[in-house]
C-alpha cells in the first residue's frame, strides 16, 4: 500500500481502517481499527511531542505497517507537512540536508545509517524507533549520538505505541502515554489498560515498577525449556550480542535428552575470515562459559549471513524443523 492509498482510505466515509498484524509469531492477520480509536492513539503522541501545524513529520516506515499509517494520521490531525520515502537501510538520502524534521519514524536497521551519517542529514528533533527490538550495540550508538530518540512499545491492536522510553545506555523503563495504565496477569504477561478501561492482553512478560512504568523481559511464547530449565532468549541474546559483538539469536532443536537443545545463531557476512580462523566454533562456545552458567550454554553454534526476520525487521522465532530448514537453506547459499 502507498501512502496515497492510505490517505484516501483515511479520508473516506468508512468508520474504520484495515491493518495487518506484524506476523512475528505467525501469519499476519487482517483486522479493522475504528477511526476514532486511531485518532485517540495519534493524539497521545501529538501531545507527547507537542506537534502542531508548523511541525514536519517524515516516515521511513511503509504505509503497509501501523507505524507508517500512524505518522500519516498524526499529520492529518495537526494539519502539518508530511513526507515519506520508500523504506531502505539508507534513509533520508533524498531529503535536503538543510531542512528540519520534527518527528521521524524508523525501524532499528535504519538507525545504524542515521547515526553514522548525521552530518549529511537534515536536523532531526525527535525520532521514534519501533517495529523490532533494538540490538544492544545499536542502542549504545544511538545513546552516544546525542539524538533525541525513543523506543516504542505497543501493538497493532492498540493502534501503535502506548508507551515510550528514551534510548539510553542505562536500562530505563517504558513510560505509558497519557491515560494509559498497565498490569500483569497470572502468567506475568503485560496487560494494557486504555483510558476507557478496555484491556489488551499481550504475550510479553512484564516487570512493573508502577501502573505507568514497566520493563519487558521477553515473550512468554519464546521461552525455551531445556532439561527442565526455562530460558528467556531475548534477555540472553542481549548479553551475548554485547559480549560477542555480533547480532545473535537463540533458538532450539528437538532433542531426546534435553527436550529442547539450545542453539546459537550468529550473523556474520564472512564468518570464515572474521571469526572461525580467529577462534573457531568450539573456542567461541568455550569462551561463553566466562559469562554463562552451564545450563544456559548453547549446545551448537551456527554462522548465518542473516538472522531470520519478518518483513518489518522483527526476529522470526524459528524452532525445530523450521529452523533446520532455514539453516539448510543458508548452507546451500554458500
């Protein structure tokens, strides 16, 4: 979908827009969001960033996704300038560097280029980064860049983000936007409570500091049970990525002894030159003993040219046979 198509849909007489969920935990689902509901969500972000008719909004996120759609809606509500581009990992290259952007929407992979090329880009007052978790190494780069950048938390069902947190080297909590509260259910999964009292249940394990502040400790459905020990891969991945200096993903294979055998995927374009000659797989796994207890050590290590991801950049959590097929395809491409 183009932004022209979406704006036509937004301005028509129907009381809803159609959106697709991200597909990170299965096939994307088509759903309808009431336009008044969408306006309320957009207004919370407008208020947070003090947007008005003099603002300029720019989206590096496609109109196919809720993050892109909401940028268009915010611009419509405040009647300000809105621009967009075809998503790529070299964002903003076609924009006059002497200009200014009030609010920019990007996914994490686009932030790498922005941080490395700030002197060639227009001034950016505020950035919202969503669509996928921010890798630890990139988080440090953003924090040290001096950019006023925020990580978002939300879901398609809530019409984009319900909470933000400034991207910092410190582990600071998400803070909900005006009128929104959070709670956890019996399984410690986060519940989002909108101003009208409507609740949305998530599969994200929440750690509450208050009804307005929280951390996310990973997804309930991503937990790996190996030998009776439960491992939350997202938390461990952050630690390993920071230690190894490469993007990583933890997953599992079926195993007669352990139930699930923990495996580590490491993203490297030329692993033979960069890592295998230097240390080798066995040595890398041995070095992980310096930071991990025995039950958290991966049983296998695989180098891949890219980690499995959804179209909007989220890690696609492949397990068992699906992971085996992905690895076989990677091997065939060498």
